[in-house]
């Protein structure tokens, strides 16, 4: 058993030590309190699930609702009223509403549409890498990891080029987590701006449709009447929001761990066909979504001998589940040759009806990003291999990503 000083408090408060390395805390909780009651800074009783089998079951348990409108008081305390209009989407709903909304997105966000993006994603990768050719240390996050997915999702949705930086700025503000009044005001303003923007953009798609996902969703919605106007706006926001930040952090995490594990990087370089397996292992080992989005208990629920009372919030620690030794052999070891049955079992993209609709796109972007980066810069290295990485600070477990990733693309030969 891993010994950790006050692990519940560390996880609840997201202490700096926890952000640097949450895995000892999660190991302790899996052993001692696999369904752990805690009081995060938002002040609402929350139960954190850390074991793999419990997490997998909870992700598809209908008693743990995703309809945050059903937990309105808790929702408002955490997110504020300004978020309500943008959260009227499939991520925050249960069947039958979720089924209706997901069906519409699935009908247009198809594997064929995603695969058709391959040449364009490759072009974006090459263009970004063209701008990175320098012998000076560069922060890979703003130079490559963030611009790639934001460019791809904007092109997929049909966001005009000259409007993307503004949309990205709003989305970044919305994605930030905090509880101060100044933060809440900035977030509310960004949410209102994004709602107005997507309402206007969708109106433009109706009058001048293009070959993009929002035009297709608008046409399908208007033909079938399957969505309200606000549901369509909220769906556009969800695809935009979910389509860039998580992938950007995942690219950063992946590059860091490959550079920090030269033997694994060498295996991928010598066997390019391993890149797909490497992506799955990286999502398992240190994915960008630390916990699944909030659920709440619609009735008393017992998991692993712990009673979760009706109305309590539930967070499912995907990062903890993906390192559960009861499921994965040597789970704290990064191994691109891990058996594929284990690699495919990870919960990094969720499970059940809320499984990430953008997972195929994220996988494709990751594969092309890693292949392009390490092919273009075979001498790529961490700027300071001896220094500890600096991880993004959050007030409660949500996203997991680096705050910066200084690298040297062409280290000088000594």
C-alpha cells in the first residue's frame, strides 16, 4: 500500500504536490477508500471513484445522472447561471434526450468524415512544424500542441479563419476552473459571447451552407426538427470546446513521456506501425481527462460497500482507474508494447453512452502529430531533462496537462 499524508485532502484541494504527481494519492485511495467522500473547494459533497471495475460500472450506471439540470442548486454553485445555455447538450443529459442529441451528431460526425480530414491534418502538422524550426528552446504547447487541434476543429465545424482566435480566447476562458468572483465574471462574459457567436454563425450556415459539420447539423436539424435552437447552439459549443483542449493537453503529455522514456520513443521510431498502440498506451498512462464530468446520484447508490446518498455529486477518476493493478499489469510502467487487450481497455475516452464522440478524431490527430514531430526533428529533446515538469493548476481534478513543455528541436552537437 502506498503511504500518503492526508490523501483525501490532497485530492479534494488539488494541492501542488497532488498536481505534480497524483498517482500515489490515487493508489492509496484505491487501496483504502475506493469510493471516497470529500468536500472540494466548490463546497458540495462529492464521492470520488478510483478503482477500474467500479469506475467502468459507474460510467454506465443510469442511477448516476448526467442531467445537471436535475441538480440545479449544485450546478449553479459550481458553474453559475451563465453556463446553463451552453450546457444544453448531449454531455449533460440522460436518455431519451441524450439519445436524440447523440443520434444527430453521430449521423454527421462519421468515421468517414473524420478520415477525410487526414490530408488536411497532415498539412496543418507540417505547417506548424515549419514555424518551429529553431535551435532555441521552444514551448511546444503554444507552438504546436494547441494550434493543431484548434485549427482542425474550427475547419471541421466551419468557423471562418479570421474568427478563430477570438473563439479560442472565449473557449480558453470558459475552460478555466476557479471560484473567485473576478473569475466567475470573466467566465460568464465569455459564455455569453460564445452563445451569441454560435447563434450568429449557425444563422450564417443556414443562408450560406458550406461543406462543414455545422452546416450539416443545421440542415439535419431544420429538416427533422430534432433539436431546439438552443440545443444546436450548445452542441456547436460542445464540439468546439471538447475538440481542442483535451487533445492539446494529450499531445503535450504524450511528447513529454516519450522524451522522458527514450527506450519507448526508440521503439516507436524504429517501428512506425506502433504509433497507434503508443497513442492508446499514452491515453491510459497519463491521459488529459483526469476525471469524468460530474454525475449526481438520483437515488441512494452503493458502490464497493460505500453508500452514495441521493443528490450527492460523483466524480470518476479515469486517471486512477487506468492505473489500477487489478486490471493492468505493472500499471505505473509506460510500455508501448503492452498487450493490446490491456491498451484497448483504458477508460481515457470514457465508457458507455457518453463515450467520447470525438475519440476517432483525437486518435488521428495524435498519430499524425507524433509521427510528424519525431520524423521532422529526430534530435528533439527536453530543454532541461533534469527539471520536474510543471503541470497546470486546477482547483479540483478535471483536466491533466502540462503548463509548459520547453523543448529543443535540434540540440547542438557537443
